[in-house]
C-alpha cells in the first residue's frame, strides 16, 4: 500500500526507485547491458541491479522484478511477454574443420566433438528438420557446461562444434574464421521473452522498464541478426 501511494503521488514525474533485472550471462552482456545507459538517461531516478547468470532463478526468492530470457522457460506463476525470436545456428571454427572436416548431414555429427550447453534439460540431443519432419541427433564431446559463454569460447577457439541461439554469437558470425554448418537442417527459433512475477500491483517503474525493453530489444536484435 505504501508503494501504491508513492506511485500515485509521483505519477506525473519520471519513475524512480530500484529494479532488479535478471538475464542470461552471454545474452545480457551482448544485448541487455548496452541498453542500460539509454534506460538510465531516460529515467535518471532509477537504480538498476543487473543480475547476469545462466541458471534459472526463482524470481520471488531472488527478488527479481523483471527477467529477460531466451528459449524455453518454466514459470507457471508469472506473466510472459514475447518480444522477439532468434533462430538456432550450428557453428565451428575454420581451424576445427581443417582438422576434422565439415559434416554434411546431422548424422555425421556422431564423428565430431560437439560442445553441449546444459540448460533446462540434461539432454545431449540437438534438434533438426528434414524432408520427413523434425528429428533429433544425439551428440557428445569433451566439454559440457551450464554456461553459454564457456561453450561459445570453446567453439571460437577451435575445440569443437556448438549449437547456439543466433543472438549469442552477434558479430562473430561475420568473422571469416567462424563457419555455419547444416543450415538447411535447422528450423528451430528460440523466443526472447520478458517475464515478471504475477501480482495484482505492478510498480510503474517495472511497467516502464518492461515497455522500454519490449521496444529496444527487438530493434537491437533485428539489426544484429541482419548484419547491420
């Protein structure tokens, strides 16, 4: 009630106060962090606490006001607002393919070192699409991690092949040493969503920050994915 009274008293002014935002480490570093200065310039009364972590967080327990997530999520007691999508991409470095060759079909991945991100699922199968529909291919390699940043570093330094949301690679896809493979077999798209705990009263600062990211993130992601 005190917070609601404060909201009414300051309704004609810019929003202010603290807001805790959670995002996955790599996506947050590449796409959320660059937008924070603009957000604070527009709302100088805000105090941002940005939590970057790949693990799924309990929004209530960790006092998260707004989560920005890529891919599937399990938030039964939350409001979810999809703002963009990003396709999957399978990549490796030129030095890796010079040593081991380039797989021409998903089935050939069995002969390659596939670096696996361990997120919501312990599955080590990658999704593909063929003439007969969707299918998965079991993969394995010498590096598995719950950190996209770890898998990303391994792939870019020539350790093996990785499967990523395209936004996790950003400018690297335009580098001549990074090669995408199996493009014709990849059809999955990962949602980029804004998530906040379901509650009757949502502070004005949370609503305004949500609206800011709902507009700014799609613009940024579209420009990066189109190569601008």
